[in-house]
């Protein structure tokens, strides 16, 4: 979790959320992917909630951003549409 938080604080702040693919996992341990993705979604939501609390983004934008991070960005990047 700490590494993911550092990623959000350092990479997303500089690159922006929409210049990433969201969650991307190259693990060979297929059964671990759902747990890792769930952790990613929770840390993402926590980071975005912090932005809402600090008044950086509003709730509506944060809801769209979390959906993009967990679903749309990867789908678009890998042309699964």
C-alpha cells in the first residue's frame, strides 16, 4: 500500500491520471490478480478521497476518475472496446 501511495503522490501528480493505464499487473500468479486489483482500487479511492477532502477535485470528478482508473483506462489502452 505504501508503494502505491508513493506512486500516486509522485507519478500521478506529475504525469496525470489520464496518461497512465490505471491498474496493470504482469504477475504470473493468476489467482492473486483479483486481490491485487482490489487493493489497487481501495488505494486509488483513498487517494482520490484525499483530493476531495482537500478541495482539489469535487465528488463527481472523483467518481469518474476512480472508474477510469479501475476500468476505462486499461480498456482503452489495450483496445478492448
